[in-house]
C-alpha cells in the first residue's frame, strides 16, 4: 500500500509559494506576465514577498497556466498536484 504524504501545513505552503515567486523572478517574461495579470507593481511585490495572500496569488497564477505549472513542478521537483492544496492553504478560508 502506498504511503500518504503528510498533511500540508502553512509553513510548507509558504515554502512552495516562495519557490513559485523565485521561479517567476528568474525569468523577466514570466515575472512581467505575473505583474500585469495581478496589477501588482515591483515595489509592492518586494514589500509583500512573504505575505501568504501574495504567495497564494503566485501559486494561483501558476495553476492558471498548465504548461507554466508543469515547468515549475519539474524545476522544483514538486508534484504538480501539490500546488493546488498549497494555494488553498495560503488563500485561507473562502468567504
């Protein structure tokens, strides 16, 4: 019987979110698309880099583009299916 992965906690979700932000920041085109899509400016991005809501937005951006998500997952060694639970945890409870 396969072992189940341990439940994701907020620290692990934030680590995945930071990896996503790093992934976007490594490529000017990827980062530019994120900034345009979200309306966040570079100064706000820098000041909110550790904010769970921003990290959730990063993962939401990756989840919206399957090819980008797959490249991110491959480069970080994460399972693509681990990104959505991390995003949901960072986003917090639905209103």
